[in-house]
C-alpha cells in the first residue's frame, strides 16, 4: 500500500486569476488528492472569494509586474518569510513543489526557508522569456536558491531552453 504524502504546491501568481500556472496547479492538486495525498496550495490572492479549494492558503497580496511581454501578478512582500517559515515548520510537507521558484517573494521565500520543513524541493519552470532580471545579475542573487532544488521540471522545450541558459542543469 502506498503511503500518503503531504504536498505543498506553491505559486508566485495571483491564484484568483485562472489560466496558465493556476490551472496547472489546480489540476495537479486534484490529481494528487484523487491519489489519496494531502495537498495544500499556497499562493498570493487578490480575492479569496474566487477560490473554491478549502485547502488553499492565501499568502500575500499580488501586485502587477511587467514580465516577458505580459503582466505577472505576484507578491513582492518582504514580510512573508516568517509566515512561510512558520507554515512549513507546522505542516512538515514531504514535497514542496514550487512553480516558478524565482518569480516572486512567495516562491522565493518558500525555497529560502525550505530547510525549516525538511521537504524534498521540486521546481517547475513555465516561462520561456522571464524578466530582464536574469540578464541584469539576478542569476547571482538566486543561484543559492537554485541549489536547494532536488528536482527540476520544465513544462515545455522553450521553457527548458530558457531556464537552462541561465541555470544549466537536468530539467
């Protein structure tokens, strides 16, 4: 018999806006729950009344940031780290599945304090353009966080090529 895993699906993007990463995470959550796992979704949220998932944990208020020709609604609150650390210590997730680990302070802080919960850290990379921060020295700022990932997933070949150009690894 398979054991139940405690899984956190962490997103940098406003979870009240459906599409793209939010839909991907909601589908993963449903599949993992159907398999009998305990799943919590953690993301910024502009309107919690738009979320049907009782296991959703809102984390920060999103602000619109231009990114890769689009607008990313992410939380840039530096005050989230203690709250995220406390959550990870309390929940003790087996798997911390972080989508776009470097795209906002929710995901970056989750990865930064991931040692607090002793989880396996998986990073999923969706973007194929990203922000100019990758070219302006952002790589140096987040390279230590990249090393905290135990597994890396790119959702497409363009996404793999993009992230691999900045952080060469197996995706």
